[in-house]
């Protein structure tokens, strides 16, 4: 096990939502804003010092019991300490319950990123990062999003596990319809 390696559990979306997210990112790029190049997703947890196979088995078990979740991205915001702009869904019991179920096991390994995703820290903010902003770009991105952002729905259709040392997913699990 690589001590420096991290594993990320994320929820990915249906094609229609992905198209809307790419439209938003393309608009930001046209205005000189550096966008997040990751697949559109919500991060449920980032884990260190955890064996791939253990996490794969756990997430597979959860996915087999979990129905896809409809969410409504209805606002945007900033994490000021990291200069990240994000889109966020309104919270729903289904979304919070999925996060809780994922963390019932291995929450003690969810220590990366200042425990932003840990269940025990009680500070998870469901979000999807879309851009890193430089100093002085706050007003620009706010103006763009204010003019172009409209709330949209997405369906969390899959759970994926990625690794900090691999370019492809370690595992992907379809949720039930």
C-alpha cells in the first residue's frame, strides 16, 4: 500500500447533466477562467492508507443496494481558502444518506483535504468544483455565472473510485434505476 496515494469515491452523473456542466465550463474558459478538468462529479470521500480491494468491495456492496439519486444544482459558491468555485445541489435526505452509508466503514481513513469529507467531522459540503480562480477574478466569474447559470437537475448514476496515481478509474459501479 502506497502511504502517499489517495483513493477518491465520487458520484458521477447522467449524460444530460454532464452536457450542461460542460456548457458552463466552456463559457468560463471562453472568458479566461481555468476550469476543473475532472469528470463532473460530487466527491463523497478521499481516503489514505486504505487498500484498493477493501474499498472496491465496500463501494460495490453499497452500489448494489443504492438507487440512482436525482439532485438539483441550484447555486454556486466559493471555498475561499482554496480559491475554488463550485456548483452545489440543494441537500436532500437521499444524498446525505448515501454519504453516510459510504462512511459507515473506513471513515477513519478519510483524512485527506482537512477531513472535508469525513462523516465524524460533520462538515461535508456536497459540491462539484468547476474552476480555480486567480486573484482579481472573483467579480469576473460571478458576473459570468450570474448571467449564464440556471438551476438544473442531475442524476447520480454511478459511484467511481479513482486513485491519485492512476489516470483511469480503479472501479465503477452503476446504481440501480
